[in-house]
C-alpha cells in the first residue's frame, strides 16, 4: 500500500530535485512517443543536441528562442508567486508588438529615442492589458485564468484586423502585414544571428532586477505574503489589490517587451500573430514553473526551453517528424511538472 506523508521540513533543495525528476519522467514519456512513431529515442535526442548545442547556427537559434521566453517567464514568476495565474502572456506579447509597431509606423522619433519609445510603449501596453484581468479579479472576483485566456483571442484578432485593414502595407498583395519599420526602429543583432542584443541585455538585467526586488525589497516581501496567505496579508495591513495591480503591470509589461523584441529585432514589421509569437506566452509558463518563483533562474530555464523549441525544428527537418511534436513535448513536460508539485511537500511511504 502506498500513501503520502507530509514532510515537516522539505529541505531547501527538494524543489530542485523534484523538478529534475519531473523532467526525467517527461523525457521518458516523450521517448515512448518517439518510439511509437518509429524513431529511436536515442536517435531523436541525439539529433536534437547535435543540431542545437553542438552546432553554431543551432546555438544562435536556441538563443533567439530563449530571449522572449526569458522576458515573459521572468515576469510570470512574479505572477505565480502572487497566486495570480496569468495564462494571457501570449496576448500581452501581441499587444506589446502592436504598441511598438504603432510607434515605429506613425511617429518620427529621432535616433535612439525610437527604440526607447517602442520598448516603453510595449511595456505599458502589455502591462495595461494584464491589468485589465487583475482589475476584474480584485473588483469583481472574476477568475483570472478565464479572463487572461480569453484576452489572448482579443489580442490575436485585434492584430489581424490592424494588419489586414488600417495598418496594411501600401504595396502588399495577397498577404497581410504592415510596411517595414524605418531603420531607426530596427534593433541591432549579434553578428551572424537574429538575436537582437538590446533585448537580450534587457532580459538578463530585468530577470536579475526582479530577483533582487522579490528578495530584498518591501514590495517583494508584500508580494510573497499575498501569494502565501492573502488573509494574513490583509491582517498585516498589506493592500492585496495594490500588490496584484503592481504585479500585473510588471508581468504583462515583461511580455510586452518580448513582443517588441520580436517585431523590432527580427521581423521589422507587424505580421500574423503566429509568426510574431510561436506560442512563447504558453511555453513561458513552463519556464516560470521550472524556475520555482525565482526570476533569475529563468536565465537557465529559458535556455532549456530554447533547446527544446529549436530541437523540435531539427526533428521536423532531419527525422521528418510531425509539425506539432514540440507541442506534445511541451505539454508532457508541463503535465509532469504540475503532477510532481505534490512531492515538494509530501513523500511516498510503503506499508500500512
């Protein structure tokens, strides 16, 4: 007979071991799926590693995928620490891209003020979009999982309306996208890659800054208390609605910055939603979950998911595997991470 026994002192590193075990289980399950498709798991994983980590072009592709995941995932760690389950980062990325595109296309900011204005607009746009769901939760008690999820579709169709209607490029025929951004609105990239280095530097600095905020400031302490016990927070005089509002602005703004990086650093125009964000908003949930509420750890977990996303492209090309194999991989990983959460505070015991 197997039963669960609560641990009186789980230990500082137990969440790390539990997460690593969950990843191991996810790799085993994915290996079974590969085998069912007729591909040896060792061949699949070997192809993923050789095409990403051990290949210069593959490493640049990993980094390109990791940058938006770092920005979005670091913001989501704050949301999850505050028990605000933001499932709308995908929409917040798109809103950030829309706001940045508006600045690039319809303003004439000189020189360096153009990218600065785009990043500010993207942060404010993404933050306000998340704030809408936070307001509905704090004022009307509406579940944020539903509102943030539904707002993804609103952002998607707003972008499609703009690029197919009033913002459509003047010489575009048969496709929907805007005119190309002016040169001042295009971010410089690392040589030989598509990685916009300003977005990369911004992501690293913000992830470290959020870690300091969470661990060393009064606002970070309030956020942790609200997430662990809202009742105790109210009793201590902490404004729960104020903390949730602050957190929503940060988490949505970080996703908005990721959207700015994609359109200003890679595409140089607004185009269809799936081309701006290849599911980054949902994949960033795994990045944040693996980081266990620590924004700085997203520096590592975003790279891990970058390897998986880039490796998925390798599997499609080299082994002719299905287009959605990465989605299956990500889904299995998220499922095992959620299922393993109970083992952070409990252990299995055999016997009566």
